[in-house]
């Protein structure tokens, strides 16, 4: 049993938030399509940049599997615009400064940095099926080989 409130089989929360570059986006905008929804701590940091660029590079593979990629962080739309331009990202980034989607997906967790506790985004990825339900969830994601694992799992779920 998971300690998280949101788990595979649950309906994905449908909260409309500002997105770069689309304006407002809700997960229900993707009904009928698979979604790879990944939460990351901060634009332009090393791990987040690596993860986002790996999703960028794998987008053709996800697209051919009828899946969209959407990133989420607490950064502003302006920060997302800069990050997207600098890294040539080819998918939308949701701006969640009030942590509405982060809290709905239960990714706000106690973290430690230099011996101090703080509440931050736990790197997490969710596969949402075409009906809008969470099909798979990764918590405490390690960036290395994660994108390949997500693609492999997506294909398994679709078969």
C-alpha cells in the first residue's frame, strides 16, 4: 500500500493552469490520448534540464505511441518560456506557482538540503491513460534512464 493519496487507477485531477506556450491547459484537453505528466523541481537546474531534454529528444517515440508529454513545476510562465527557448523544448510546461496540481498529485514532499528540511517538488512521473486515469506512477525519480523506462512502460500498458 502506498503512502500517497493518488495512485494508479485513480482519476487524474483536472485543474486548469497557465502553460507555456498554450495559455491555459487542463489534462482533460488530452482525453482520448495518453499523457506523460512529469513533475520536476526547477527550470534550468542540472537534473531538470537533463530530464526535460531527454523527454524532448524522445518526443517522436512518444508521439508515435499516441502520447503527449507535459512538464510541471512551480516556476512562472516567463521562466518556462526562457527554459523552453534555451533547451528547444517541444512540449508544454505547466506553471503551478500555487502548487494546485502539485498538491493534487501529491508531489509536494519534505526534502532535505544541507541538513535543512523544506517542502519541495518530488521528481515524479505519471502515465495517464486516454480515459483520464492514472495508469502508472513513479515517485522519487532518478533521471538516469528514466525516460527510456517511461517509454517502455507506456508500450507495455498499451499492449
